C-alpha cells in the first residue's frame, strides 16, 4: 500500500484471515463457524468503508481485521441483560427491572434451576401435584383468602380473572378507572381480549353506587375495581367504597374483582411510607378475587397474584388460559421465599431490599452524597462540576403515584465553557444549544457504558444521580475508574 492508502486488493480473503495465529486462537476459543462469520462481516465492512472513502488509510489491514473481529465477537457474546445502578430517582423502575430481590430468593432460584425439582410432584403422595401448592398456603395465610393462584404478571392476572369469571358478559367499571399502563396497555383492550364487554359507569371524576346498581340492572354480570396506577383524580370527586361494592355484588350474586395493582401485603405506614390497600382488607371488604403484583411493593419476582374465595379461584384455575400464563419454577421458588419472609413483619425492612430502599433514612442518603461528591468531582475535573442537592424520589411502577420521598442527589453540571447555553428567541422562550445539549447526553452515555452502567436522569441542564438506591458505595467508586471523560471532547 503506497502511503498506507488502502485498495480493494489489499483486503484479504476470509481463508487468508483464518491462517494467522491470532485467528487460530479465536477459533480455539469460540469455534470456527462464529469466527468465519465474523471475518466475513468485518471484510465486508472494510470494503464498504473503502468504497465510501477511497482515500482510507490503514497501517496494517490484517491487524485491523484481527482487532475488529475480536471486538465483534466480544460484543456479540457479552450479556445483553446486565445489572445496572439505578440512580434515576424512581425506585421501582419498570425499565430497570422493578424490585431487587433478597438473597433468600436468589438462593432459592439457583437451587431449583440447577436440576430437577418437585415443581408439579407431590413428594408425600408420590404422584403429580399442582405447582400452585408451593405458594398457595402462604398466600392464604397472609391475605385471609380461601384459595390462591399465580400467573406471570398482574396484567395476566386481570385478563385471566375476567376471562374465567365474566367471559361473554358485561363488566361494570368506573370511567375514572379505565387506565392505560406502560406500553399503551389499556384496560378496555384487556377487557376485550378477555371476551368481556365493558360497561362504563359514572364519570371520570365522580362515580356513585347507583351507577353500579343501574349497570347490574342493565345486565352487567361482574363488578370491577381497577387500580389507577400512574395517576390520581383530585378535586370534585366521588368514588364508591369497596365495602359498598362488595355488598352490592353479594346481594346481586355477581363476582366482584378488585385489582390492587402494586399490592402491599402489610401496612406500609409501619415503614414511614404512604398507606396502600392490602389484599387482606380488600377481601374483608367483599371482593371475590383480588389481583396484585409480586414485583412492586411486595418486593419479589415478576408475577401476578390472585387470591379469593375457593369457588372463584377454582373457576380461574380451570381456565385454559391458566396454563398459558403460569409461572416457571424459578419464579415460584423466589416467590415462596419472599412470602416466608412476610411471616415476620418486624424483619421485613432488614430482609427485603425494596422496602429497605423505600424507607431509607434521608440523613443517611445525604451522608452518602457527602462521601461520594469529592471523589466524583476529582474524576470529572476539567469537564464538569459536582454538587449536592436535595430532590424527591418516586416509588414507581404505578405504586402510590403522587407520593414522593425526600432524597439527595449528586448533580453534575458541565463546566461554564461546555454547559448547555440558553438563548432567548424572538418570542421570549428559551432554547438549548445543540452543542451543549449533545455534550450533556454524551456525559450521561459515558456513565451508561461503564462496566456497571450508571443510570441517572437529565434535569435542569444537569445530570442528576439520586442516591436513594445507592447501597454499595465501594462498587460505585471502583466503577468510576473506568469513566472515559475524553469521549466528551
């Protein structure tokens, strides 16, 4: 290559690439098929680049291909799903996996994942068993229900209950409860897929008992209460108490389904958190079945829990949908271990990470910020300033949507010559310069590309790290050593 300028002739064939010692080592580690495919891709990539830029120069084509192939294979074989450090300020973050699970649950999952287990085998009777048996007794004990079953999430639980108890008939639901949750998943759509007809009652802000009575008189065969998830209606409002709906359902002999959403098993005020309805109280108020999540306030794995009277639960278990929506052995093992922890409420904060994080002392969070700030400031010296500011954390995942928790954050602002510049336009509105905004996004990306990705939030022209979820300061500090501030240049 004259002056190291690359030509198409300089790009070797895949067979030539495979002859090098480096390539043979790759084959030994990863297999010939993957290495051949990778070199074929890398050679094609290089040919395309040369076609787009005929002046392309390389010191050594073979070395470039070897390095590119190694990087490509490493990237391909690295785990896509990995742990991250959630400093967004949303504790139960749906995009980040919701509730962290306790060691007892992790141990239980590993134990059954290693080999055969008695998932659907009754060891005492020596014959086929029911996978719900591993958690049903605990759910009944903790909620006061007669029977219980489990599916893969709460949306599935609602779908299954509607299909089993009200398919082919109309269901009375308040207009103020026709929610849409993440991913454009709407309650009316669930109702339709369950084979039910939605009978809207009341108005968005006010619904009365007479509205439900009229719906039943007009042919509604089920009454449903839906957790409003990510919003609250305030002001001139009216809603019917669960006790009144339960009494109406009993009087008219129609099932009453109560979807609690987040599903706290105990009184959350004991942890200094806002009150939330419990399945036990919902059943006492007259619900035939209650549905709630396992991976939100309960602090366990993703699953949907259904508790209620035996007749209703038996109908639900006999539904063909039940098998399609059932949980695997690892979820059930994790859930059983979580439910056992609830037998001792005094130890819950100590044992269940999500409850510990949600009820974390604000002064402890501030102390953590004071310890981490100087280290992070040194790491970003010359690029950004790091300060400590008070903030508010969200519980997240539709749990207690309007309640905020006081917290403290590390706030990273680009240096004066680099920070987002604000200019006043002719109409008086402010706008961000593309260069400054882009560099802030690059800064956030640099933290996301660390060995342990750090996820914060951009707010007020700065990158905020809410420290409520920070429990391992040593890992955070060690992780910072890999930050590439040069990528902001």
